[in-house]
């Protein structure tokens, strides 16, 4: 049978897989990359092909800091940035350098399912902390700190994957303060921060990176293209220095110098800003259409909150639902989603599921919602 390939997953042709949290192929900016590549290779002596400097090219980091200043609304020093191959690789590097097998780490419940896999590769022990509508519950964190000291705490503060919840501004301050007081590192995965569709989100945790206790991860995967494998780590100089000294960078030089040269041109030409505007308009439209379709089609027993940004809608079904069983039924009707237990460090959340509006355009999203609602109603 022919299948549509969405990287990381093969999709049968009639299937609408609302679980896929990636941009649609049509949103990948081939022309932007072609123009930027032409622009950066035009300069005689352009330095894209030797080993790169360990922290990442200085011109790229200047362009990135200016781009981020616009999004984060704060001054940003390029010396606090280090180039990565994306947030996943940044996280893997943090696990390598700042934890050892058997260490406890704190994660939100639920959390990004593939980060769970990275932690498992490093033999770390996730301790799940509860969230509510304002994100991670700081009182629960403080209680847990009386019992365990983590190697680090991993959080997705803005447009969380899978819930889309934002950590409130007050809790961001409390988290930074608690990490100082109890002396542990907060790793903030902020890949969705630039994708706001309604109100601006609270200031990123990157805001607190002047302290050695907060490391922020960012990526071009959600705002340009995941195939670029380009991201950054923002941290205080002591942390950057530790990473710069690591064996990986010592042997291979800075990560992705060629691609960072291309993306530097894209930023300097204003193409990344323009692409981000296009993505925000497109995703906002899809999100609104999907939320209204879900509201009118789903039974009243299914709950969700409209996201304000990011890629995801998190549904909570009645307690006695098992969304893994529901998924087997859904596949027979050519619709898929991501069942809640994949995001749980306690094998819980059986009655929840994640949908995404990033991969399909509105007509397919509408059809997907129609099929999914029929499966839920027939349950
Ligand atoms: C929270 C979160 N972090 C990281 C990633 C992966 O980022 P990257 O492509 O930069 O490795 C994703 C992608 O789905 C994600 O949702």
C-alpha cells in the first residue's frame, strides 16, 4: 500500500492522523532556504565549510539575538547563546553534561513524550509533578524538593506539549527563585514560545538565564523547518563555558555551521520574520476552525481549553475512557490521535488525548474532527 511519509511516521493514504505534531509539507519554506543559501554562498571567502567555532558562529549569534529580542521583548547578549542541532540535541547534551545514570529529574505530568525517551536513554528517573491551568504547580515542586533533589527540572513553560498550557508570569518568577534557593537547574524547552496566536505569552524563562540555574532551549524546527536541525541553548556564561569544553564540540567543532550560515542570511533578509508571520496566521486559522468544530461535534462530556499558541489541543474524556482502546477503534475509521498515556511518566492520563492542527489544512482537520467525534460518540 502506498503511504504518505511524514518523517518519524508513515501515514496510510486515507488516514487523517491528528496526532502528528509537525508542520504540513506545504508550510516548509523551500524558497526562503533557497534564497538564503544563494545569499550566503555569494560572499567570497564565506566561512561555512571549515569546522565551526564551538559556541557557534558569532555573526549568526548576533543575528539570532536580534531576532529573539523582537520575540522575547528583552535585551539578549549573543555571548549567552550556543548553537545546537535542535532542542532535542540540546536536551541530550544537557543530560550528558549535567546528570548521570540513576539521577532523578523532575518533569511535568504530562510531558513531551519524546523527551521521556531522551531521559530513558540516559537512564534518568523522571519524577512527575502536577500541573493545572497555570502550568507547573510550584507548591507541589516545593513539597517534592523536601524528598528529592533533581539533577534538573525539565519544563515546557509556553504552549506546553501536549496541553498547550502556559506557566503564569508569577509562577515563572517563583520557579526561578525556587531553583536558586534549592540550587537545581531548570531546563526550559521554549520551542513553541514564538508561536502565539492571541495574547502575547508571559516573558520566556530565557529571561532568567542570567542565573546559572536556568537553561533555555530554542529551535528553528517550529518557526522555519525541522529538517534544518538547528536550534540554540541560552544560558549564563558558566553553563555555556561548560558546554563549549565538552568532548563533542572539542572533536567536531561547533554544531551545524553550514546551516547556521544559511539561517543567518534568512534572518538578515527578514525572511524568518516573514515566515513566522505566515505560520502564525495559518496556525491561528486552523486552530480556531478546529476548536469550533470540536465544540460543535464532541459530546459535552469531553473537555478542552482553546490554546493561545503552539500546535496542540488536549482533550479530557470521561474518567472511564481508555484512549488507547479508543485509538484502535479510531484507526478503523481512518483517524488517529496521540493517546494520553504516552505523555505520562506514571502510565496515567488514560482518559486524555492530544490533537494537533499543525499538519493538516482546514478541510482535512474538519473531516478528522468529524471522524473522531463519531468514534467518541459511539464509545
Ligand atoms: C516540546 C518539544 N521540544 C522539542 C521538540 C523537538 O525539537 P527539535 O526539532 O528542535 O529537536 C519538540 C517537537 O515536537 C517539542 O514538542
